[in-house]
C-alpha cells in the first residue's frame, strides 16, 4: 500500500465513523464500529469493514450500510477534497470472531493439558 492509498484509507475511515456518529439516525447503526478501510490500487473502490455486538444482525446491518453507500459517498465528497470518490462496499469484519475461536481452542488445549 503506497502512502497516498494509506492516507486516503485513513481519511475515509475517520469520515465514515464520524458520519455514522453524527448524521445517521438508523438504530441499526447504534453499536456499529468501523474497523478499517482498504482501497484498491487505483483508489476507485473501498472495502469498509465493521463489527457489531449482535452477530444475528450482521446481514441486516451490512445490507442497510450498503444501501446507504450513496449517502456516505456524497458526505465524503463534501468533507474530503479528492477528484473521485471511491465506490464503497461494507463487509463484516470477521477477524475478532476468528481471534475468539483461536483463543477458545487454546483454552481447550490448556484445559486438556491440566486435566491429563
């Protein structure tokens, strides 16, 4: 990732978080956390990653976020001075779930060693 890509990813990350906190009224976004933004090499496409505590609402939340992507793009365009605003797609960030699963496996292994 080059410097420009990294800077723009960070800007979009901050702005989307700010937009959700200050301008979104949808209750589905109340406990939402933006965890990262990854831009492709030509800066035309942004993958925005999020987490929510209630994992039963992942699909519903992703659908709502992606439905509002035009709103996010227009707000980002107002806040960041760039020629082209990237297309935005929201994805659930599974890294915390994966880390929890790995930690659970380690606990089970440790417990088995203590019991043997």
